[in-house]
C-alpha cells in the first residue's frame, strides 16, 4: 500500500508558512497525513525561499540530505515548491536527480493532481507557469486541525515595485489582491476554530486593492476590526512610500490593531535609497515615523536593513546608523546584500567585499542590541497585556513543570514582544492536567520581571478576558 504520510519543510517568510499550510490542507483531501519526521514520510515537499543567496544554499544542502534518504527508500516522492522552484524550474531536476516534482508559487492548488499523476504514472514533473493568478488566490479554508491562536492570512500576492536588489517580482509575479469578502470569510472560519489573532500578509499591504479597485487597506482593516471574537490584528509588510495618513490613523482608531508596525527602510542614505529604487527619502521616512508616534505614542517600530548594497560608501552606511539612532527601533532584521538572479543590482559593478558587508552587518546588529536592550529594560516592573499562545516550548516538549508544578506559558504583547510567564499561583491548579489549565487565546496581564536577549519573562497578574477568571 502507498505510504500516505506527508512531511513539509518550510524555509523563508510568513507567506511560505501560509502556502505550506495550504499544501497540507489540500493533500489531506487526497489522503495524506502530516508527520513530524521526514524518515516516516512517503511524500516530502521542500517549500523554498530565494530572497537571499544564503536561503537558496540552504535548499541545496537539504536536497543533498533528502537524496540520501531516497537512496534507502526509492519509492519516496520529493517535491520542491516556492521561490527557488519558480526561479530555477526545469534546471532543478537536472541539479537534483532525487526530485520528482518542481512546482512554483502559483501551482499550490494543482498539487494534489500532480501528486496523483506521479503516483499513478511515475515520471518527473515541472509546473512553474503563472496562469490566471486571480483564480489561484482563493485558499482552501477546510481547516481541520486545531489551528494556532495566531494565524497568517495572505491578502495579496506578488509585487511590482522592482526594488533593484529584490527577486520577489520575478518569482511571485505581479501584485494581485484577494477580494475583501474572501478574506473576511477566511478569517471568520479561523475564528470558528479558535484563532484570536490574524496577521495580514502582502509584500506591500499599503497598496492592497489599488489595481482591482477594491476597498483600500484601511477600509479592509476596519471591516476586520468589527469581527466578533477576534482579539488582535497585525499586518506586514508596509512599504514606506505608500504608508498613508489613513493607515497611520488606524493605529488610533481601530482597537484590535496592535501597536506595532514593520516599516522596512533598507538604508538611511538617500543616494542608496535612490539606487535601490525605493521611491522615498530618508526625510519622508522620518516624517512618517513622527506621524506614527504622534497618533500612537507607544507604537513599536521594526525594520529591515541591507548592509553593503553595491556602491554603499562608509558615509552612506553611517547615514544608516544615524537613522537608526534617530528612530530607535524596537527590533531590526538586517541582511548582508546578496546578488539575486534578474534583480537589477546584480549587474551593478561597484560591489562591496564580503568581509566589509559582514563587518557592517555586525555594526548594525551591535547598535540595535543597545536600543533593544534599553527599550526592553524600560519594561521591567511594568504590566503588559499578553495574548496567550500556549505553553512555552519547554512544556510543549513534554517536560514536566518545575517542582512547584508551575507551568510556563508564552504569548506576545501588542508590540510583538515575546513574553514567557508563570501563572500567578499554579499550585492552585496542581490537581489539574495541563490541558485543563490551558488558557491559550486569552488576554492576560503579566508583570515583567526579567529581560532576556529575545524575550521577556514575568508573572501573571490576572486574566483580562474569558476563562476561569483568576485574579492575583
Ligand atoms: N516587501 C517587503 C519590503 O518591501 O520591505 C519585504 C520583502 S523581502 C521578503 C524581506 C527583506 O529581505 C527585505 O526587506 C530586504 O531587507 C531583504 N532582502 C531582499 N532582497 C535582498 C538581497 N538581495 N540581499 C539582501 N537582503 C535582501
Ligand atoms: Fe521586494 Fe521591493 Fe517588492 Fe518588497 S517592495 S517585495 S523589497 S520588490
């Protein structure tokens, strides 16, 4: 009998996480059950990322390991999905003889049919066309497992900004937005399954619906804000050039919208921003940051930065450090520039050496460490409202709580900081099973006691909504 166990390995961004979930839902309908270990699977799919060279290298070393597995188990079907599949197409079959299937970013809905054909006839397949994108955007919302408290919802695909360093428009195609009704339907379904927080995904959510003439992004947010049972809304990513006053005002007017924005600046130098084709200046960007802070004084702001873009001089780089000091970000994602196929900057001839890129990256991270540490330390002793996501990883792995039988929970603040915390007095619950004590999905107040490198630690004070209502 055919092994109908599925293992998906996801590399890359939130959109890939969303797409992998869609693959699992669709394959479930053809009898595939997800398993945690690749060794047990009859079908393995690697959902790939091509955004940086490093992510792509990871795919090839992983395929090397999977080839060894296939040697032991020749009937194993291996597929590669996502951006590397879209970029490389048929060439991937040549480079990785263990592969049975290569399918691109617009072929997820056809996955069950492709697998069925390989099962029936054998052979190898490539499916990397970009047909009628509008049709393919509709997700399958047959969620059947207990989804997490917080879920991603893709509201648009593709991008047409063509930043000169970026591969996305080539591998994800042109920008297409989903209909607002379809997004709302999906979120309502998620709420039925216990989801309490959604993060709306798009490469540039600020231009949502522009091409199609649907409602604007602020209007979409406002409709989602009215959904009963939803506690929190987040979104990513916002392109600074399209961040409108209407969207900024949403942070003041929509009670469920979390006070956090990810606003990638990439560089603090106007010369480099021009070469990147970002279409805003450092001054416009800073103006928008001011507006955001006026409307929502405690908003957390994070960003993406690229170190060593071609032609970046020491003085351009110092402009970036200076901008970081002006903004005082809560957190940053910083990357060494890498050439990507088709991206214009790959053809620029004033490349920065790898050593210099690395040195600049480390300088960015070091400076940010100072600001993150300072911002987080200021929270010591404060009370933060946390949306509980579940038991912290230690408990998830089945490890028993500490000698007092305290279990540690995990969740996030509205500003997107991870908080691990103990219940105010777990001994009160000592006779109950961990499952009985679960209050994932509830909002709780936590007193912050300790600041760690990537998270905060604290003690719960009280439930804020629903549940059994323990009050410290
Ligand atoms: N659409 C988003 C935007 O415009 O900010 C982000 C897209 S991309 C998935 C995430 C981040 O990867 C970018 O913000 C950029 O900092 C980084 N990135 C993209 N291409 C890169 C490259 N060639 N080298 C280094 N970093 C890159
Ligand atoms: Fe890439 Fe620029 Fe589009 Fe973001 S906005 S996905 S960085 S091209």
